[in-house]
């Protein structure tokens, strides 16, 4: 039995603030578009609930395409193709 060839997916690195995220390029573009309407904010706990203070700045977002030969997976066990669902306890 042969497997169908897997389709290569163009990957991208989406940088939001100081954090980098690797994801399919099509999804990264959507996130970057959504972040255009975002504003930085401070969250603190008030008298009985969280308060959000909106800042006048917007988050720093950048997008770059990633070639397949630039991606490195961590050493060790391969990621399982399917993770088993947890069993229900009686």
C-alpha cells in the first residue's frame, strides 16, 4: 500500500512583538491582517475584576516567508501523527 505524496505547504515566520511563530503562510497572512486592528494594552486586576488600559501604540508585527530548507525540527522523538484522546473516567 502506498501513501499519497504529501503536499508541500509554504511556511512563514510571523513576528509579534518579541515572539516568533512558524505557521503555514496562508494562516500567517490572516493573523497579520487581523493584527492591523489591534492596540497594545495593559491588563491589571482592579477592585474585583481585570481592567484593560488601551495604549495609543499598535503591536509590532512582521511577516517573512520561510524556505523548506530553513526549517529545523528539535532532536529526539518524532511528533506523533495523531494524539490519542484521553479516556473518560467513570
